[in-house]
C-alpha cells in the first residue's frame, strides 16, 4: 500500500516592515554553504547582522542554503534567543528567577511597563527600549536585578528601575 502525503502549507512568516539589504547575508551563506548542522549558527549569524530575523532573510537562507523554510522558522520560534521583529537599542532584562521573584521583581516589571508604556516583550515607539522578563540572570545575591546591555542593576525598587531608564533616555536625547 502506498501512502499519499498531504501537501503542507509553508509557514506563515511575519510580514517585514522595512527594506532589508540581503547582500549582507552573502558572507554568512558562503561560510555555511554545503555544510551540515548549520541551522542554528546561520540563524544566529543572520540575527547578528540585522538585530532580528526579517521575513526576507528566512526566504533567502532557505533558497540559498537548501534548508526547509519550515525548519528555519521552527527553530527560530522554538528558541527564545531568536527575534522575529526589531528590538530597541537598549534591551531591559528583568530577572524573574526564584531569588528575584521572592524579592518582588514583579514590582520592577510593572513600574517599567508603566513608565515605558509597553507590555513585556514589546519595544517602545521610539525604538529605544525593549522590555523582557527573563528566567534568571545569575545575579541572585543582587536580587531583584535587571540588566540593560552589559550593565547590571541590583537591589532595585520599581522607582529606582524607572530612574535608570530616565537617565538612559536623557543620554539618548543629548
């Protein structure tokens, strides 16, 4: 008995809102062409180039490297490290691990959401900040803690976290 496969639809990729220079991918494609086990490194490389993975990038990588579009998109949506939309210049990571949770990290997140007028995972309209709750930053002795870029801020209150954001915004304007 022969099994007839049901044709599958291509995954629905999010639309891209800006023009993307796909020629920036050429060195990455050359590096990984005809190699096995390249899905994650290729997606990481593409994200390093653009800051996220635009729709057109998925299509080009699939076409040029012979990777299934569904595999690329499946990996990118499975792992939290990959982004499918642009992020802010400064990514604010608020730790919600056990130590920070017990020390009321939720208050910090709530204060930042109110001050930035965004929800968790969103980017401010001016593109300066993206707010993210994360499982652990490994700074338990500083709980509750947030990181912005490589800078760690510990023993925070909601008001102190908002003050940090205001200082960064002031620097951005100058």
